[in-house]
C-alpha cells in the first residue's frame, strides 16, 4: 500500500468517526483540518457515498439513516421507544378529524395507541395499520389500495396516488427514514417518496414522530422540507439545540415521556 492510499484510508476513517460523533460534516471544514483541497474531500465523500458509508448533501455529507428493513422487521425494533412516541402523538390528534396514517412502524404504534372511544376517520395505505385501526370501534377506516410494497409495508403506486387524490386529511402522520434541518424528511424508496410527498400535499398539517437516531441522518429520496413538518414528536434525548432550530422554522416540538 502506497502513502497516498494510506492517507486516503486515514481521511475516510476520520470522516466516518466524525459522522458518527457529530452527524453532518462540511467539506470546507474537513479540507482545512486535513490540509487538502475541497476537491480532494469531495472525492473522498463521493467514494464513501458509493460504498454506502454516508449520504452526500450540498457542502458535505450526512450519516446514512438506520431505518432500513421491512415494516415487520422495523416494528420489532425499539418497541418501547415507539410506544412512548405514540402516546405523545395521540395527544395531537383531534377527535372527529380525518387523519392519514402513512406506512411505518412508529405510525403503526400510534394507530394501536388510539383510545378505543376516539371518533376518527382514519386513512392508511398500510394493511397492518388498517388492521390495528379496525379494532377501534369509533374509527372509520379507509384503506388506500394498490400493489403493496413489501419493504414499505404499504401501497405506494399509481392506484394509491389516485385514491389519495379524492382525500383532504386534516392531519398527515408521515413516516420518515431520516430527518435533517437541510435535507428535510427523506426515505429510501423513490416511489415511496413520491407517494408520501403527495399525501403530505393533500393534508392540512403534517406530523412526524421519530426516534432520536433518525435526526441528523438522511436517506436518498427527499419527501418534504423540515419547515413543512408542523409538528415533530421526539424522544427526550433528542438534541435540544437542534430542536430549537426546528422551532425557528415553525415546527412545534412535542417531547415524549419515556415512561409513557
């Protein structure tokens, strides 16, 4: 191994450590720290992104979101944390309103946490969420149809888009793989992003409930800007300074009780 290859590995290892510790990294700052050009750092970031080690964004990079896997797989991860988020999110749902529940493991927890006597019109593209909602006697359930994407756990294709066209929910409970101040809400699937974006555009308000490990991360496909999330439901260990920046963008932040 020559010296150039060694230096390259050292830089990329250092960048990986910074991503894990600090989240977003900036090419200009890395160039100054390593004593190399910004072009060199951008080349490093391109190679790391191609290897699946980070997600490139304007001016730098973000860690890859941890929120991969099928809906069934994700539903079994951090169950207690998602139940705490769900209890806080339910407090933001207005009885008698129309709510769209996007496919997602945290959104499944929210549907399950609805009080049995809450009157609601619930719309969802996820059969698992529809099954949880149908157990609530006061909830009318509208299931968005079409081919089910197994990874997403919901319908996201052309039929689902047509079904969504006739609806105007009061609230969209949006699923997210990554959330970042600059990148906004992002997900892994292209068609999933298209459907989520359309569902959000049809709704009066958007709520996102997410575990703290999703903040400061990104997935390949953008859904909505951070400023379009009127409400964020977060865990208590989510960085307070970062949440203040979301509030500056107009996002209401609800901190979940870990004991809920």
